C-alpha cells in the first residue's frame, strides 16, 4: 500500500466569489492566534470548499479534527480502466468522514470530481485486488462488494458490517471476478428502469449513505 498519486488540478477550489474575506474585514476583530488557524487565510480570506466551522483553519488542522471522529468505513474502487468516477467517490467519502479511500489498479486518477476534497481525505493505492483484500484483513475490515449481480443481497434490507470496506467496480464491467470472490458478501441497489447499472459514483454515494444510516451518530453531522 502506498499513498496515491494524483493528477494536478487548478490552483483554487471555487474561485474568489465563494467563501469569506479577510478575518478583520468579516469579523471586525483582531486576528486570532490559536494554532489551528492559517495566518495567510486570516489575512487574505478563505475561498475553499469547506464547511463554515472550518473557515480559516489550516489544512493540517482540518484533517486532524476529522481524524478524531472518522468512521470505521473504508471505500475501495477498482481503477483498471482509469475510471472517471473516482473523484466523485472521494468527494462523497470525505462528506461522510470515511476512514480512507483505496484505489485499486492504476495509480493515477483525475481529481476534478473530488473538488479538492482529496486534501482532507486519506487515500491509498493498491496495485491489485489481492493487496486491497489483504489490507482489509490486516485491519479487521469485512469486504462488501457492491454490484447488481445474481445472488446479491438488496442493500435496502442488508445489515452492513460496522468495520467495513465497501468495494466498487469501475464504470461498465462492474466489480471484477477477483473482487467479488474475495468479498464476504455482495449487495445490490434496487433499480426499476431500463438501464443495467447505476453510475459508479452514484452507487457509491447510495451505499455509503446506507452505512451512515446504520452506524453513524447522526447528531454529530454538520
């Protein structure tokens, strides 16, 4: 397992029209000196894609605060064909304070869909499915594949493990045979239309929220 390599993106998150201006301009108060504040942001304003509670905080302070209350949910997504949905999966995992996102297969991925949330989310790379499964075993995680294949359990009625790695396939082929055979269970998302499958990024969001509803303390959300 190694830290993930990320393709470069633009220099700002949202641009100057979103966020808050300099601290003294916004608050009419002297600059705070608490360690979690970023002095450059205090002086120049904060246009990042962060909740209001984290305005003017340094990136390191934000990560540390989330680390103190991250969930035991891990997300793995196969990337053997350079899947464009990975950015969306990372952004959603960050929104739900997932413990980590694991990219399986190709190391590089396009981070545009992540909207810079990868700065606050732990992301790891595994060359093969076997490597990801080994990580799960070493960390006491039950691997749950998400795919609408015969014999899968409807996620709407399934009880997901609390210490869990949700594993998603790439757009098109879905979960690989190696991943499905290694998973302890496979869950599917109910569909009622003509399409064979749901977009991988959308499916990941539905599955993550299902875990959140079952295991998260909803009173702690923003």
